[in-house]
């Protein structure tokens, strides 16, 4: 298996630049791996396609405005994506600047020094926070930018982006990218799920730079991704364990949720809380222990997300490949990537 096996052609106009409005008006591609049936609908109707006894699991992480526009002593501007998902609230934080910096160099926000360059390895820099962690977080909230992926050139302003590049149920801030498979949920969708008797549970994975980055052959062979923090409580573990014991389907909303569930499967099945991190790279062949159905967006070529989708479809015994489904989605002009449409594999 090579990274090149996960490339495909996509017309540029199918890369969604704006989110669907309303959220649940996004299109939905439903594929039954068992029957090979395909259905095309809108996300507002997703409850129709989920079993009445299903348990839906969501990632409740929250995106932070982690990109700051700072200035050097000379006045030159530098934009830095600070990796909040890897930060332990200590005085050092990692970041990805848009240009080279020198160790010892101070960077300013509103004429006040806010960080100092400590060191770097390739494009990743370590910065010392000049002040308290609380002050630094406040500066990001007040002056930071939503860390949109580079392929999105949205016309939305910052206030709109903070609302739309965020799930409605986001609760725990630290992510530098959204769990985009869940951007389409609305109160109306949750109401329809509740009316059908579908339970919900939440886990947390703070999304980092590794989730959406293309992988090379070495990463595919090594099978390890950048570490990302994950956590869930005993109540969530108990709900999922009870569903598995009763042979009720567990539906993961997004690939990040999937990685949490599969990374901590032993703790979940034992009904234990979990606080740690995951480097799990789900690739075929993979025996899924928790996830029975997957809600997800249409992913970038060559990413671990697309490889996870392939692994899940093979595990489900799907008659069609991910590539065939993507070709159908392209032919029907589904919208791709973070602000794009949705897919349900059941």
C-alpha cells in the first residue's frame, strides 16, 4: 500500500469555499455496504438512514482562533499557527510560522512582546510565552484568526468563521482544525434523532496538524500519526459498552471520533474513562472493534482520513471501493473537503 493509491482527480469547482446554509441542507450520500444500495438526500434527513437502536458518538472538541498575526522588531509581519492541541499550558508552545525566524527573536502583538523564538526543527518552531498562559489564550481569542485549511478562500468574516467552522456542540477548546464530519448537525437533526430513539454520547479528540495532512509512503508503512489528545468519561464508556453488548450499532460522527473509539477500545468495553493521546493510523486491513457506521465528509487525496475510509469499507465488506463512490460523488457534483457535503457508510 502506497500513498499514491489514494489520489484522485477533483475539479477545482467542487472544493467547497463556503459552508451549506443552513448547515443541514448539505447533501448526503448514503451507502449501504451490505446491500450495495446508494441513496442521495440531504443531511437534514440523516435520521431516516440510521437504525432506531443506534448510538451516535460525537467529538465535542472546539476550534480555537490559533493563528496570530504578529510583528518583528523591524515591523515585518509573521503569521503563526500555534498548536494548541499539543500545548500543556506551560510556558512553551509549538507553532508553524509562515516564514523563517531566528532563535532569540521576540514577536509583538499591538507593540507588546508576546512570544520569543526558542528553537526549531524544520518548519516547526518552539516559542516561549512572554506572560501567563491565560494572557496568551486571551490574546488569541481577541486577536487570533480561525485556522482555515489553505484550500478554502472563504468570503466570510472572522466572526462568521468562528461560528461556521465549528460544530454546534463544541465544548472543549484546543483544536486547530474542525471535526468537519459534524459541521452539518443542527437542533432540527438532533430532534429527529431523538424522536427515532437514537442515543448520543460524546468523546474528545483535539484535532492537530496531522489529521488533515497528506501522508507519504514512510508514514503509511510506519503506521503512526502525530499524537493528538483524547479523552472521555466513564459515563460515555458505559453507554458505548452497553450498546456493543446489546449488539446495537455504534455510529461515529467523523474520522476523529472513529480514532478515539478504536484507540481506546479496551477501556470503552471495560466501561472505564480515558485520558491520554493517540497516534493510531487506521489503514487496511483493520478490524474495527467499536465503530459500525461512519458519518464523514469527502476527504483530500493522500490523507490518513481517506485511508481510514478505505479500511472501514473493506472491513464492512463493501462491494464498491472508496474510489468508485468518490467518482460517483464527483459525477453528481457533490461538494468536497471541510465545508463540503456528507457521506454515511452504514
